[in-house]
DNA sequence: ACCTGAACACCGTTCAAGT
DNA sequence: ACCTGAACACCGTTCAAGT
């Protein structure tokens, strides 16, 4: 017969991956509908699995949020890396700020994950590191060009991302707030 | 016997006020302990009243938060009014920013109320109006002195308060973030 | 008038039982 | 190995019954 332990384990894994994808899809639908609560029971029901399965894959709600945010987080990292290669470093900074805003607006889970002080998933830790690395390179270039206050760190930039997102959320004038921040970080 | 409808109604009101104070004290203790959840049942139990009584006084949790925040909110309004009378308008702006941060740090309920888009209590609406009025006067003085971008409104300042608070919460360098904002709002 | 607290619905979380 | 879902504890909210 085709099938031994390997095939069996693979089919288990394949099934597990399918179940995981179903849960993420269900959770994403809720978030897209504006509900960041993500009740585990509700996610389970929407995904057609038992609650225990949700907990097996995502030990905490924050772990679930991180998994949801990962995709957009990777796009933000990409944007940061592209900003580094921007000929005009000031333009790079401006693009990065816009990208940070846009991705947080596009996925509220990302806004939560970016302002969290620690991560549940290895994947997130990796993304945080990659973002910090790209931002560090951008800051270094900006310092050399005299385009930024030299004491600003990648951690500060992350905090400023979160604050800017909140400012935009509370107030109305996105362009003004971006501009205030861009001017404020100049030397 | 002493007592007619008036006395009776007054004693009811007095009792009601006492009960209300007990609930607010209980809620404040929970918030001070770092718990912004404020479960209505828990507040009721801690205050030694029935849940229905909590709901009678505070129709929603946000109404409860507003009542909690009112005291600090009034202090913030005072700070804004003092900032207006500051001989050096730039110093006034800096003091106001610091006061906004300090009061939000001192009462997390205020941070929530400041970033809420609408209010449950009349009292809060009044405080919001008073703050906007003081800030408007300060902005007017700052514009005349050429100390601020002229397009910034009191609403923008409220949004910037909220964003600054978040930045500080996520990052570590309060002084840097205050300074970035102060520079950013200059013309 | 105002307060109480039982009642119902819902969510978090665990864990014995299934496949 | 992995999944299920009953079970228990807790919270939101309402409303009939008390004073």
C-alpha cells in the first residue's frame, strides 16, 4: 500500500495547514468587518473547527493577531528596504512614514502588533528585527546626509509610527500630521 | 415628624450621591491597579451595590470612564488656561504638551476619553469645549507671534496629544518625542 | 424613586474523550 | 498526533420584585 509513517504524517500536516488557513481566513473576515475582538469561540465556529483547535494553533489572542498581521508586516519591511535605496534620503523617510500609515490602516492587526511590547510568534520577532535593520540603515544614511536628528533610533521610529497612526485616527488631517513629524525629526 | 416630600427626596438624593461616590471610588481603584476593563459586575461587587445600580448611574462603560476622567480633565483644562497667560507663547505650548502627557499618564481613563470621538456625559462635552476654547486662544496668540503653523486647529492639537501619548507609551524617550512635536508644529 | 440580584446569553479556557 | 466540544467560570445586560 502507498503510505507509511511519512505519508501519514504528511497528510496530517497538510490537513493541519488547511485547518490553520481556514481559521486565519475566518479571523481576517472578522477583523475586516471592523471587529478586533476576535473571540476564540467565534473564530472556531466561523472556521468550522473546535475551540481547542484554535488554541492549539494560537495559544493566545495576540498570537492570532500576529499571524494575521504577518503578511502586511512583511510588506512594511519591504517598503522600508525600498526606502533605503531611495536616492533622496528625505524622500525615503517620507515614503516610509506613508507606508507605515497605509499598512496600519489596511490591517488593524498590524497596528496592534507594532505597538505591542513583546511578541508571541517567532515569525513576528523576525519581522521586527528585519524592520529595525532596514530602518537602521535608512537612519544611518539620513544621519550622514544631515537629514535627521542623529539621536533618533529605530526603536524611536517604531514608536513614532504608532503615535502617528493614533494621531491620524483621532484627528482628520493626515497630511498635516505627516508633515509635522517629518519636520520634527529634522536636525 | 420632621420630613416631607422635600426632605425625603433630599435624603434619597444624598444616598444616591453616596452610592455614586462609592462606585467611582471602586472603579478608580481598579483603574489605578492598571485594569481599564472595568467589568460592571466587578465594580458593583467592589462598591457593594447591585449591578443595576451601576447601570442606572452609568449607562455605558464609556460613561463610567468619562466620570472617572472628569477630575483630571478639569486639571488639563486649567493647565491650558494657564498656558494662555504665559508671557512666552512657546513656553506655553511646551507646558501644555507636558501637562497633556502627565495627565494622561496619571489617569489612563483620560487617555481613553481624549481619543474618543464622542461623549456620553454632558460634563465631558463641556470639558472638551473648554479645552478647545483655551487651546484656540493659545493657538491664536502663537499665530500672532509666528510661533506655530497657522493651519493647526484645536482639534489637531487634541489628536496630537493622543498620538504623543501613544508614542511615549510605545517608545522610551519622552523628551525626544516632545521636542520632535514642538519643532514640527513651528512654521 | 431608587436599589437589588436572579436570569439569560455569550466568551475564555481547559481537558477528557474521540479519530 | 490531532481534533472535538462539553464543562466551568466569568462578564454584559435586562427586568421583575423589593424598599
